[in-house]
C-alpha cells in the first residue's frame, strides 16, 4: 500500500521518529482526557447530565482551539519549540492530576471546567508546535508533503486508540467518581511520557532560528489580529473558497447537533446503566470514525468523477435524505448507520473544502485563511451544542431537531448546486 510505503520511508529519519512518538503519546493522552471528561460530565452515576452540561463540556474541549489558534503560531515563532513540547506536556501532566483531585473532591462544576479548560488550552500550543516542527525533521520537500499527510492522521488514530483505552479502563473500574479520576490519571501519565520523549531531541533542533528578527510581543499579536482581518477581506474576494467554507461550517454545525443527540440517547434512551451507555457511546464514536476513514478512501475517487463542488453537493444531499430516514425512529442500529454516513459525508466535504481553499487562496494569505477556517470549524460545533441544549429533551429524542438538521443539509446542497451551475 502507498501509505505503508511512505511511512516506511519517513521512519528512516531518526528525528522524525522521535517527533512522531511525541505526537502519538500526546494525542493518545488527549483521547483519554476527552473520554474522561465525557464520562464524568455525562455518565457519572451521581450526575444527571443535561444537554446544557454536555454543551459546556464541548465548549471546554473546543473553544481554546478557536480562540487561541490564530495566536499560537506567533508565540511558537518566539519560543524554542522543543521546549514548548516539553513544558507544555509537563504542565498538562500537572493540570490533569489537579483535575483528577477535583473529581474525587466533588468540587463545584465551574472549578472542574476551569481545570479542564486549562488542559485543552495548553493542548493548542502543543499541537501547533508539532506541526510547525515537521520541516525541521524532514529532509526534502517531497517527504514533507508525505509527513504533513501522515502525521496528523497517525495522531488522530492515536487519539482514537487513547479514547478506546480510556473506555476500557472506565468500564472495568468500579463505578463512582474514583473511576473517572483513574482515567484522568492515565491521561496524565501519557502526557508525562510525551514530555519525557521530547527530551530525546536537542533543545534547538525544532527551531525557531534565534537569528530571526523579533518585534515586541504586543506588536506581534496586534499584527496577527490585523492579519486575520486582511485574510477575511481576501477570502471575501475569493468567492469559491468563501462558499466552500460557509457550506463546511453549516455541515459541521449539523454534525455537532447530532453528536449531542447521540450522547443523550446513549445516556438515557438506549441503556439502563451508565456503563452500558458509555460502551454504546464508544461504539458510536468508532462507527463515526470508520466513516471518516471511508471518506479518506472514497473522496479522491469521487472528486475525480464529480469534481470538488459536485462531491460536496453529493455529501450534503445524502446527509439530507438519510439523516431523517435513519434518525427519526431514534433506534440504535439506524442511528449507528447514520453516524457512519454522516461521518463520511462530513469528512468527505471537509477534504474537498480543504482542497478548494488551498487552490483558490493566494499563498501569502493561506495561513491566515486556514486560521479563520479553524475558528469557524470549531465554533460551529460549539454553537451546535448550544442550540441542541436548548432544543433537546432529557432523553435526546427531538424530531424537531432531526428535521431541522435535515433541512439545513438540504439547503446547503441546493445552494452549492445553484452556485456550481453559475
């Protein structure tokens, strides 16, 4: 397989192997921590989780990515990136231990969320540091393209594996807040391992070059803000890219609303115990992940036949038809099939959108536009969680929400089809 061959080529590079090890350990810890947060907020026996509580958890997980993302690169160009990986993971280790203690102590929810928010905020810098460091450990442009393709995919798989490990540990641990704390401590151990693994690389290996001129930090941050505004104006002039981003944002919103629905169904409607609900959630996450993987396989073939715009229309249209057909019965098997279909449709549209933006936006503005893309992508999911919190009953069965999402998918498909004809 080409993927296996490419990975074998990259693994011959010693420093790439070490950086990849840091990524795998770090993102597996992220998967553990995210499952621990979901288990504590949604599936703890002593809690009666509401859609509002779930929306709050989603905000904790995703808002740091949206708010800090555009500014992380500014600081990573000032700090030694190896030190960011080291100290960032050590700091997350300490914060995760604090989170575990707060769970056992049963403190007010706002204090728990503040601790969890701190962990995910640091995570933004670590992930950006991993991406920014790749050119320093790969020795050619062709290999860098391979590394940019394979490293994030490997990280996503590691996060999924970490989530599966956390689910298994949570299910075999006696119920109670102590079980959630044990899972968080597993995440802390993996964060610590990632930090120690970064010590295998020299401190200056990952850059930035100390000879590069530097402005005052406040001036640099101000320049970043104005640069994002320039990126937004440039995007407005590139209507093809702007329309693709708008469509992707809407589809991400729909996917987020249905994710909250499935969480509530797993917790209250489909199972009688928290352990069964958590196990079923793990299956749903795995099925949706399989849809993401299928999208990576199918999209190149589909784009070659339908074009990027045509494939996005097809993804939105399929979701508009199958989402209500499979979702309205609110039964396990049809909803799990819907999770696969929507995972495929959402990721397929995202791959096409990424390509459209890369092709339509000038290189000088590409970084800023992708920063805006990152903000929109995560903010849409958080916004969907908030809307779902207002519409969903406690058991997650809301025909109004399912139909509304179907109409949004249909409107997106029609808008894209009309614009494509023009």
